C-alpha cells in the first residue's frame, strides 16, 4: 500500500468520527494535518477496543504489543494506520511515552467505573486526553514541546471533563460514573438520584462545578496559544473553542444530558472558526 492511501485511510477515520477535530485541524498546513489524522487514527483504535471490542483486555494487550513492535521496527502490519504513523515518527520527534500513556488510560477505563476525588478524575483524564495533546505537540510545535507541555495537559483535562459532562447519560447506561464522589457529596447528589436521570438543583451544581474546572483549564491552555507557531495557533484555538462550546450548548438545553447527546451545530462551529 502506498503512503498516500494510508493517510487517506486515517483521514476517513477522523472525518467519520470527529467532525469538530477534523474541521479544526483541517486549517493546518498539509503535512501537519496528515500527521494529526494518523495520531487520531491511533487514538480511535485504542478507544474502540474498549468501547466496542468483544474481549477488550486481551485486545488491548495485543495492541500494546503491536505498538512495541512498531517502535522496534518489526511490526507485520495489516492496518494502514501503522504505515502512516511510521511516516509521522520519521518526520517528527514523537514522544512514545504519550502513546503508552493513552493505552494505560484505556486500561484504567476497563477496571475503574467510579472516581472518588477530582484528583483521581484528573489522573484518568491525563491518561486518556492530555496524552493526546502530548502526542500532537511535536507535530504542532516542533522544538517547543517543553514550553507548551503544561498548556497541552490542561487542554486535555478541559476536553475530557467536557466530554464527561456531555456523555453522563450514555456512561450511566454502562454503569460508569465519572463525576467525582467528593463533588457529588458536597452538593448532596446521591448515586441513586443521579441514576434516576432527573435534572435536579444538586445535579446542576455538580455539573457546573466540573464545568468551571474545565473552563479554568481551557483558559490555562489559551494562555499558551501565542507560543505555538503561527500556523498551529488557529487550529488549536479553534479545536479548543469548538469543544468548549459543548458546555454552552448543554446549558442552553437546560442540562438534559441523561437521554440526549448534545452537539455544537455546524453553524456555531463555522462561526467560531470564522472569527479566529
Ligand atoms: C495540544 C492539544 C491539541 C490538545 C488537545 C488534545 C486532544 C484533542 C484531546 C482529546 C480529548 C477528547 C475528549 C477527545 C474526544 O474525542 P472524540 O473523537 O471521541 O470526540 P467527539 O466524540 O467529542 O467528537
């Protein structure tokens, strides 16, 4: 298979799975855009093993082994994603530990379905989302990764918390509660009450407390935006603003996250990206 086809395969994966990220990162120069598609395809595969795999534990173990072999240059790949990723690793100073971190995060998701404290939730968010920022940094800002690391970690926290606040109902149906128990206790929200799917005052208080933590981390990430090379600033800021907009969309829908999944409309995405 040709490299060009391998990248097109990765492009399909991001285009089919995340319209927001596809749109925002399409503003990057061609070479960087393609590299982001390959990293996204890697992340999607790990995520799908956990969400859709019939035997997620052994499948995740096998995937980690594939990645070991990929790094050693000995993988017998049957998935074009590896070909594109090989080109990315040859072109950029990629951080393999971030890729292993994401695999660890998905392993955590298989064993943990409740979070006692905010710190536990942030640790999980680091592994499943901040690592993605750390994978992308060498592509988005070569040579500036040390300077941008904390902002990228914050953006991962912010996006993951946003994702959690959007998917509360879907997660509950899989017996997963990511809202930290200490914050639920602070506002008197019992697990049974959450499970009843009622948008109560205490539910809104818990939701807003987590939203303000996400907003704090979006702001920290925005503070670093001028340290990115010019060509990456608009795409990174655009991705962050579009994702943050999910919070406003949910507020405008009166926090009805139990039976619906709220998306930012194409028009809003367009107007956010146009203003940048
Ligand atoms: C420096 C930098 C760019 C940092 C950002 C890192 C980043 C993109 C993290 C991903 C976070 C996240 C919750 C993704 C959901 O993806 P999904 O495909 O499930 O999304 P969706 O279903 O919400 O569209």
